[in-house]
């Protein structure tokens, strides 16, 4: 009987001691129990889905890089038919949207360096051929960063048919002067008169500190657009019913009469006149969502003539005005 009593007392003392040690551990900053308990409250929590304005079922988890260690979410863009820069500009794009947007991508042959002896610390390297997707130029042409005009040059693309379909013309350019030689100097333009739909981006001599953005109808033709800093790269897209300048929609003009069949797109000008002093980095043209013109600044090596190479048609477009373009090789 005495043995049973002693054994029971040992169990009670052991259990009490363990509880006391656990309580003491929680009071000791360096103890494992204390650290584990405190760290648990610091673990990053994945927030509930459906952040306002993001969209249920169309987000990915993100981790901020601004030092606050916040986990969040970012929306996905997947519908190429309804892009809105104000709500979709910061979204991640899905493969399905890319697949539907980019077809028959141009390729260019290039090379890369590849380690030949990884086990020895990559002291030897080999050159390996590869194919990359790019706005490639064929042999005989050198890509330029931009081509620059002096106010007398013009490129006639020959693209017409603006009387039907949904068009979108994009340009990236810089104007290095505050005052243009021509009163209505065009970055690009398709124009037949104020009573027609027009696609054009121009600067206006009457207010040289501002860019006047003209859309595709008479309704957009009378007023200024947004301030456009000199010596700053700008982008603009003229569409059916809107003009987007540096990512911002600045007007939604009322549609007018369709352009005549023969109206053609000019770059650095419109209709062979109203030329601009500017550097143009790229221009592309879409009809009904299909890319039909992709104009890249280039030099023809055989005679050092500068112009725009269309990677879609494979044609090289040179100056139809006077004087010569200038421009540095692309990096």
C-alpha cells in the first residue's frame, strides 16, 4: 500500500513541475515557448479575396516591395475587347489575352552565350544560335532608336480604306521645339476635311506650349487637348470615337462622315503637307483589331537612307518631302 502512495505522489510532483516550467518559460524572453508564441502573432496573413475594385476570381496574390511587408492581390486582364486604361492599366495580362492579341509575331535570329564548363566555374563559353520574338529587320537594314525630321519631311504609308472598319493608330514621338514651322504640324494624319472622321495628332503654332489633340471627327477639331512638354516622349492613339494621350482619354468626339476611300495615312505630315519637326520612335496601325502596319525607324545600309520599315508588309518607306532624316542606331 505504501508503494502505491509513493508512486502516486511522484506523478503529482512531476506534473506540477512541468506546468511550473512551462509557465516560467513564457516569462523568459529567450525561451522557445515565448518566442514561438510571439512569432505566431507576426506571421503574414493572406487577406480575404475580393479586394474592392479587383474582381472576384480574377486576382493573383502579390507582395509589396515598399517595406511594409504587405500581402495583397492584383487583378487580371483577360478580355481584349474591353480594355480601359483607367481601370485595367495596372492589371496583369493573361496568356489568353496575349494569344488573341499577338498573331504571326515577327522573329529575328540572334545568339546568346552559354556556359561550357559549369563544373569548373564557367571559364569557357560557347555562342549558341536562338530565335527571338521581335520587330525584326531583314538583312540590309539597321534599326534606329528614332528618325528625326526638320519640318520638311513626310512619309506616305499608302494605307487607306478608312471609310470602313474600326481603326487604331498609335505613335510614340518627341517634339524638340516649342514653335513649329507649320501651323498645323502633324505627328500623323488621315484627313479629308472638317466634316469627315479624321485620325490625326497635331501641334498648333498659335499656342506653342501646348499640344492640340485632334480626334476623328469635326467635334474634336476646335479645342486644345492636354499640355505636352517639349523634349518629352509622348504616346497617342487615335481610335474610332476617342483619342488617348499619354494613357489618358482626353476626348470622345462625335462621329462625322466617313473618310473618302482614297484617304491615306501620312507620318510626319498629312496629305503631303502640314509637316512637323519631331523624333518618331514607332507607329503602328490596326484595323478591326488586326495589326496591319508596324513602322520601325531604320537605315537602309546600301545607301544610308533613313526611313520607316514596316515589319508587316516588308516595305521600306522613305521621305516623300525634302531634306533628310537623322537618327541614331538603337541600343
